[in-house]
């Protein structure tokens, strides 16, 4: 299978997830109305199918000789056609999540206000980081370029797909194309991780699943987490998480006004 064919199939898989979610929203009696919007994403077992399949494929691939051979074939084909590495994936991984704040700054209203969506993003990021870091330390899969043993899963891909799902959930009621564009950027982020010979197919697939699931979990947990930041003694108190990137690390800062 050529690298281009893989990208096409991977994108079709992710697109099917978007279509399924959109149809669910249209058919559901809990569909958001124009006058009243719910702030949390309610849990539905169907939401586990796509991310679960991606994570499962990645985990099975760790010990499957057949999938390992498939990984190697893709890696060899990619390396064969590489003239030079393009590190654009170091930046595109953040584009979907940052887009949520950029759209808000330009006056395009999403589902949640700044504080609520920041809490959701911070929760999602924490879940994703703990999961990715934990799996990397447990599995110790060697990278295709042989530089280290922390290949599985792809953190860049997880970050990108977490942001894509976050963008989709915040703006799907404005236009489905916001979500499509976010998932397109996330898909190419994963593709470039393989193009740069930094990850196997299974790393990217698992990273995508973890990212999507982490974002969904951020919405599921929002009502509970939000209570931690509510202040009964000072109703005028405002607080928010602010994402940052210093060129090497990504994180979140907490700001509160009294």
C-alpha cells in the first residue's frame, strides 16, 4: 500500500467518525436549540467505537508480526521517497485547538465561553498527557529512526486529534466544516510523523484514538470539574486556563481574578 493510499484510507476512517457524530446530533432528541445550548457532551457508547478501534489497532500491532511487517513496509516506502524532513508537524499539532480561541477572538461564537472551554481543554490535555506518557513508559517501542524507545503512541498525533475533536465539538453547530478542517490538519500531522520517520502507523493510529477520546472525556467530565472552579463566596470571581508553548514544551497556566 502506498503512503498516499494510507493517508486517504486513514482520512476516510476519521471522516466517517465525523459523519456518524453529525447524524447522531441531527437524530437525537437532545439536539441543541438556537436559544439554549448544553455545555457538556453527554456520554454515548457509540462515541467509543472509532477511538476504541484506533487504539485497539495500535495496541494489537505492538505484538502482531503481520502488523509490524506492515509498519515496516510503510516506513521503508516513506523513507525511500524522503528528500528532507519537514518539521511542520511540531506546529500543526496545536493548530486545531488554537483555532478554537482564534475563532472566538474574531467573534465566531462556539458552544462554550472562554472559561468553560479552557477547563474542557485543560481536562482533555491532562487525560491525554497522562495516557500517552504512561503508554510510552510501559511499551518502550523503538522509533523507526532508532533514536529512542518511546515511539508508542504518537504524542503529536494525540495532541492534534484532541484539538480536532475539541474544535468539532465547539463549532459543529456553527458549521461542520470547522470540524472537517481540524481533522484534516490532525490527519496530516500524523502523516508527517511517519514522513519524518518518527513514528510507525500503529503509533499514529493509537495517538489519534487517544486524542479523540481525551477530548470527549473532557466534555463528559466538565460538569464535575467545573464545580472545582466555582466560588460560592465570590460570584464575581473569574478564572481560566491559558495554553502556552515555549518552543519546546506545551502546557497551561491558571489565571484567576478576584
